């Protein structure tokens, strides 16, 4: 085992072995393995497994005992994660193409998927897989961008200050978009103003580096946050380069364009008018980069949400809106209100508890109950989290499996369900 000579030395290795892996369970022969550490894992302990599985090289940050046959394939660094990020930064500097950074409290993954769908209809586009949007996922995404790339779309998640700032140091976005700033990760950000400051770190980077921002002009705070950025491209319902309004077509979002896009209607496969800003962002970015309008329309109309994000599905003769990937007060409010307005008989609301709200958690759960009370639902079922500490007249279960047992006894048919909750509650288990 030798000390890594330099990040440039490692980059030459990376060019020969451009597939990077941090999980030995997913590793394929020839991959470059980084031994990362976290509160509950230590990748250094699995370096031998990686080499046995065919890893070309292993980057470790602890002394490990290995067979001498692997001594030329193992390099030690001070910190494997920082090395991974430094490699990603060096790789990023090899490109002059648009790198679009996307963050926000709600809708960032859907927006990223829509933007990538539009751009990939006309350009060779690389983007974040799933929601690999953290301090490990962002550098891995950057390293997955190949030399033939014409566009890159990078999702950035954060739950505390300075996180987005750190991603920008190696992602170096030259374009950026903040979907919105709401009540998410309040435990880490401290307040809604903290959320704006944290998400705004993307705009701070663009401002300092002469980048361009795409903004939803309906949100006054985004207009203010983007001041000073050399180029601001706006979209909205009443102002902006591209303007549109939302309509519901049997619960699915239909978009009517009123300015800036020479196609009048797009029928999406997304549930809820709260997805209008996400669609508008994708159209505006597509238009900015001169993607033909017809390609934009086809890409958005063919996009189907997956991974429990506003999926419309059938289950035992019932219509299901499954939105169980994550939840915070802002997204919960929008989902409840959209479901309340939906023209459907026999509506049943299943809500799982919210996480990472700190000392505001009980109050925010109680506030959701006040919102629920404004609508008429046939039944309301609350599951886990701080719903337990709230006053309400509804059915409550400690976890999703107990709720599933109850649901299986009901024999519902012809009903419409909204199933939503934080990832940790695993509300999708109700219909698994």
C-alpha cells in the first residue's frame, strides 16, 4: 500500500477506469473503489472484498492488511471522501458545457428528471441518478459524465447551511435553479430564513462566478435571491419569458401556455397543479438551449414519475396517488389541498409523519391536521411520527405495517387514495 502521489496521478488512473464505486455490493470488475466512512460503516474494511471482486484500484484512508499481490493496486490518502470530491472537481474542469445545478425544498428531483428528459431529447445529457444528491452522490454524478457530454444536470440536496456551498466548489455550476424554499429540514436550517440562506448558496455561487439562474417569478423571494446574478431567466403564471397556467384533467396536470412557447397545451402524467413550476422550468430551460418545441412537448408528455413520486396507479380496484418518497410541511400542504380539490368519489387520505423538523415538529403536524379539517374526506388515516402527539379525530397507527393490516381488512373498491409521508415512515408498504 502506497501513498497517493497526487490527484493528477489518480486522474490518469480514472481515465483508464472511469467507473467509480463506493459500495462493494454494486462493484463490477475494473471499477475504481473508494473506501468511504460514515457513522455506521467503514469502507476500509471492505477494500479486500472490492479487490477480490475485481476492482482495478482501491483508495483507502486507513492502514489495512492485504495480500502483497494487491500492493500496487491500493493507495492511501488522508481522507477518501475529500479525495473523491477532489477527483470530481478535476474531472469537472475538463468540460466547458452547461452544468445546471438544481436544488430546493420541494420538487427538485422531479424538476431534475423533467429537465433531463427535455435536454436529452436534443443533446447528450448526463444527470443525477435517482436522488444521489449529497456529498457522496454529487461527486459520483460528476464522475459519471463522459467526454461526449453536451449537457449535465446536477441535483443538490441539503439539510444544513454551507452544504450547497460545498457542492458548488467541485460541481462548479454555470447555470442554476432553486425550485422553492419551504419548510423542509428545519431541524438543520433552523428556520425558513435559514432554508432560503442554505438553498441560496447556489445563487451566491452563480453571482460570484458570472453564471445564470432560472427562477419562478411567482415567488417574490426567488426574485430577490437572484438579484445581482448576471443573467436571470424567469418563468411563471403571470410574468416571465415563458408563462402558463395549470388545469386538471382527471387529476393529471395539463399545462396551457400563454406566452413564450409556441405549443399551447402539454398533457403530463404528473398529479397535481403543484407540478406546474417543475414543468415550466423544464420548458424554459429547453427553450433557452434551443431544444425544438415539439421535442420538449413529447419529452414532457412521455415522462412517467417513478419511485413513489406522485405516481398514479391502480390497486385492488382503487385509484392510488402514491407520493411517499419524502414529506415536509410545504409539500404535505400542497398535496392535501390538491387532493381535497380533486373531483373523485370516496377519497381516503393516508398521511405518514414528517421528519427533521426539530422543536417545531409537533406544531407542524398539528397545523396539517387543521388543513385536513378544511376538506371532506371519507376517511383520514395518520401514521407514525408526531401525529401521535397531536389532537385529532382521525384513525391513527404507530407504523405503516399496522396501517396496512387495517387497510387489508377494509375491502375498499372504487375509492381514491392519497398516500404520502416521509421516507422513513415507508408509506408505500400499505400497498406493497
